[in-house]
């Protein structure tokens, strides 16, 4: 559970630009790319967690996953790891974004407003952190 909290804190710090100031030698384009990616993951996670809590008969989705058989957990995290590898082609040496790429722009015909997407993603990250905190507190 501590890993989840540290990941959440890192993601929120990256969202608000704190990490780019703390880690000065890190490529700012990589930080912006990470912010877009984590915002999009949170935008998918929050409705999924809400759906599982309301429509499914699952009180706490995170605790539910951790109570599943090992095979189910391995399948879930293997799929997540496989999806994570799809973005590795965008990186260059030293965790920097390739110079020919625009941070967060996975599609050449992107029409969404980046500021709106980031603001929504930041809110979703905070909501996801709240859902995780609620699950941790209710299990204690």
C-alpha cells in the first residue's frame, strides 16, 4: 500500500511541476509527457473505480483486486505492464523524450485542448488519491 501512496504523491507532484524543480537534470519534456500520461490514466481509472463501486457489488475496488487469486493479479498487472511498454518507443536515452516528438501528443491529428486535458487529469489524480485513501482507511 505504501508503494501506491508514493506513486500517487509522485504523480501529483509531477502534475503541479514540483518534480521538475526538484530533479533539475531531468528533461522537462519528459516530465510533461509523464504528466499527460498519468492524467490520462487517472481519467480512465476514476470512472472505472466508480463503476465498480456502484454498478458492481464491490465496495472497495483496490481491496477487491488484492483479495483475488494470484493468477488474477498476475494477469491484471501483466496487462498493465504490457500497455506501459507501448510508450517506450517515445523515449530516448536517459529518460528524455525524443526531440522530434511533442509531449503528450500521441496522435498527429490531436484536436483536444491540452490545458483542459491536464486540468481534468489533475483533478482525476486527486480524486483517485482520495479513493485510494478512503479504501486504505476503511480497511484499517
